[in-house]
């Protein structure tokens, strides 16, 4: 009944376990002695084939396994609905370790599956996966959301966490407004913090890459107020630092953004300098991240604070790490150590393209 293995998304202090089913079902997930349901105000969700069950990360990390429970829905009626016997599917789960954490970053796959997956496998075993926007070409075809879960299933098997952020192409198409129904979100927001082992991170969503008034969008976006809300969100995270990036056990601080908003881009992509400068300043003054992980540019490179190419003062090294080609794909692996971060670019042909080390 599962189309793919579940994706275990890290959101705040929870995991959102998401998957699509092949036929109507009532869905729950059991972790240890606790059962969690895909429900809305007490009503089990069945209208969509996509399901989301939120479980506490601390509990799943402790139990190291979960069970997806699917009860077939034969006919939903106002009285005496017809249902089948529960099908249970067990999954082992590996929590992220405290040190020498391995992760792989993919962005801008644009509906490619085989080559991005091959690039990730060239890096070897990982502790978590980062999908950083534009995994689809656009949100005009809801069937393509399955590609997110195919990639997650191929790489993680439902056994390790995934960090997911939205890209600018994800804002385009008839189902863009429903994007949060098909992907992880926090209170339907596509920006939030997360915690995995000794790693704390924050997702910042730049939205579209040109001004809201650009003819390409036809008045279908309002990203400027969306970015202003994120400024206030970032300030609230800073106000709550002791439970966020200054919490006990944090060794690595990440910023994940599809768009590398500190970089100088040509017109018409040179937008929102005031907002992005404020984000970078708040991060630099308070959060003090170790690295910012980005995509969007369709290239692989690392930029450091203080370089002559600096457009907005970078709060940390910026890594742009996904390069799609017609016949191959280059992605970016990370090894997060206590004193350094190793960055390794690999391709779908099994090659290591380059590597570099950032000291914390």
C-alpha cells in the first residue's frame, strides 16, 4: 500500500513521517508504546493519498524503529464506514550520531531521479539527507511530488532523517499554493529550525528569485511580505536562543537556503538587499553559523566571508552544492566533525570532483 518508503523529515523537535499510499487508508504510526495519527481535529485524513504523521524526535531516536499502520478504507459513510484489517510495516531507524556526522546535499534535481541518487551513493553511507529546493521543475503537476519521495526512498529507505527546503521553482504552477500539503512544514510555514544530534539548523526560504512584480509571475506571488515574516521569525529564534542554537549539546550550526542570498546576482535577480542584509547580520551577530548550504545557481563552489566578491557580508562560508547536467549530476557531501567540516563534491559517475575543509 506504500508507494515508496516513508520520508522522515526533521522539523523543529519532531519528525514528520510522510508517504503516499496506493489506495485509501486510515493511517497511523506506532513508536514504542505510543501511536500517532494522521488526523485533523480528531478526524482521520483520507481525502488525499499523501499522509503525514508527526512524532517526537526524542522518542523515535530512543526507540530506533517505527511501524506504519494502514487500515484500508473500503467506503467512508456518515455511519458505519467499511474498513479492512490493519496492515503493519516496520522500519528500523538510525538517529543522527553526536559526531562525525555524514550528510549529502541535493538541490535543483528538476525531476531527475537516477543521476542525483547515483551522486549521493558515490559519497557513501550518510546519517541524513538534505533536499534543498527545486527537486521538481514546478508545482503544476501534482503527480510529480512523488519524485521527492522516490529520491528519499532510494537514498534513505525510511531509515534516516531528511531535511527539506523549498526552492523558487516550487512556487510555480497550480499546486504551488498546496506545496505544504505535500512536503514538511511547521504550522504550514516553509521556514523553521531543526535539531539532529549535535547539529542545529535553520531553513530560510527566499521564495521567488525576482521581484514580485516581474511579468513571469503574473501577480501570483507575494514574497516580499513572506520574507518580512521570516525576519521576525529569525528574531524570535534569537530571543529563544537557549532552546535553539545555544541548547546543550550543539556543536554545529547550519543555515539552509535554496537561494544563496548573500551572493551578488545580475538583474533581475538582485532583489531584497535590505532584507537579506538584515538576515545575514542577525545570523552573524547572534547565531554564528558554521556554514550556509545552498543550491539555485546550478554550480558547485565555496565562498568565504570577506572575499572581494562579497555582495552582502557573509555570516559564514557559503557552499553552493548541486550542478545538474543532461547526462550526469554533481552533489555535495558533508562530514561534520567537532572541529572541522569536510566538504566533498561527488558526481553520478562515481567520481570525487573536489574536497575542502572548513575549520569551525
